[in-house]
C-alpha cells in the first residue's frame, strides 16, 4: 500500500487560493486552506513535485507528529521520542524555529532549546553522537508550531525558501519576492498567449516569473532542496521528475513580455537577473518614463509594483502622478487589463478611476492591495469587490 504523508505549504497571505489550485493540479489530497498556507496529503513523491513546481509556496513542510501538551516538558518528550535518526544523519546540522499562536508557553526560545535537546538526546541514544546546530545555513530545519493546546513538529523539505529560485543576482531598493510576483500573475488572469507589460519593472521579478510561466520552466529547476539530504531521498526518481519537467519546457514565449523603467541603474539589475534566469531571449527591456509608455500589443495585461511612498513628500509626489497614470491608461491602453500592487490604499481616489477589483495581499508584513482596472469603454463603473 502506498504510504501517505501530511504536509503544510506556507505562502504569502492572500495567495492561499492560488496555492490550492497548484496543489490540486499536482493531485494532492485532503487539501485544507488556512490563513497563510495550505495543508495537504499525498505520497512522498508529491513532496518532490510540490518543491519543484509550486510557484507560490514559500516552503513544503513535512508534518511529523501532532499531540496535546501542557508544558515545555511535554514538548521535550515529544521531540526526544521522535526517531530523527531514521530521517536524517547525525552529520547533518540542525536549526529549530518555533511559532506560537495563543500558546501558554512563556518563551518560544526556551521551547526551541528544549526541542533541540530532545533531538540531540534521541540521536545519542540511537548512535552515541549528536548533530551540530547551524543557525545560518542548516541542513535540516525543524519547525515547531504551538497552538493553545497542541504542538506540531514539522521538518522543512525545501531548505532555502522556495521563492529563492536561484536567478536573483541583483536587487533594487524593495525587491518583490518571486512567489508573490508569480501569485499576482495568477490573480491577474494573464496567460502566456497574451502580451505582458510591466512599465515599472525594477529588478525584473514580474518579467522573469512571466517568462518562466510562458516557457513552462519549473521554478525549482536550478536549485537544491533539503529533502536531497534525507534518508528517504530517491535520487533516480528525482532525476526522472527533473527530466519530465525539462521535456515540458518551451524554447520561446508565445507572446510579448516587455518591461520598462525610468532608471538605467535599475535596468542593469533587471538585465542581470533576466540573463541569470536564461530568459533574455523572451523579454524586451526599454528605458523610459511610465508616462511615455505605449502598449506593445492591441490588448494584454499590465502588472506593476509602483513606489509606495514612505515619506510624506514622496506620498505627495505620487498623489500628483496617479491622475497622469489614469490618463495614460484611458488614452493608450484601451483593451488592456491593468493591475497595481501598492500599500497606498488611497491610490484609486487619486487616480479618479474605480477599481473593478481590490485584492488584499501582504508583501511581507506590509498590507497591500492589488487594484484591477479593466480599460474597456464603458468599464470601471462597477463597485469594487474586496477579496
């Protein structure tokens, strides 16, 4: 009988439904959406595929055990009684992280210490030695989740976060995480047969993610994962999955993917990232002010992450630009669906356009909105929907 495992995939808040669809496409079972992630079940090989193919998940956590607890000693015993040596070697370094929600424990740092002690005690009993701790680049990351009554032990199968695709060599002042960018592309409804344009492209994250989607390149193709150091790792099966994914890739994007920015320095960063991802033949770059932008096709999807304006003088400057952006959209981008990710919730008021949709998203801890403007004659009059 095929053994079934339980997993949890955290993701940027607001993208849980996108992640749910990804996992459904991978044939995951028992999918359950929560705030900030999705729980699911499936065979061990599903975990390989989720790590390789998910564009939205931050990590794939393997749920080892969940039990009630009343004190830190209960948590220690749970860690001590888990057969860690059957999962990874004593030579692997470890790191323990603790997340608590309404937990009665006084110190999550103390809980992390107790779990580490439990793991080390189990290894000593099993093989006479203990693993070393590495807080910077551990081989194995143990995640402890404490609710009011239950403790859950997870093992991170990803290692480095999944948004680290391996192509980012240059960053701007406020780079967008790759999985958030990919999730926004999904929310926009853009498909590779449509033209895509980012007129404030920064370091090029939207562009690279769009090109990877268009060319069917798996986001985890050029990186390593923690599961490759686990005892259950099947190298030949993993190679077969990689070969299958590689066979699905396209040599070119079906339609135009274009980015522009007013800053030549920023475009140097974007060009470096695009080349590192191997997408230079699929993306066009131009240096120009957004007010000089012209549509690269009769219709398509515009997605951008404009400056937020942290200081008051920046906010005033942006407020003066918003009506000009609206005029640009109405005059030149009829037939386009446009999307703005911003933390400035007053943006629609200043643009004097009614957003057809407002989606709540979080860029890290920062609450944002993804505003949708469909530039169609007679459009932009419906009452915005809050998602």
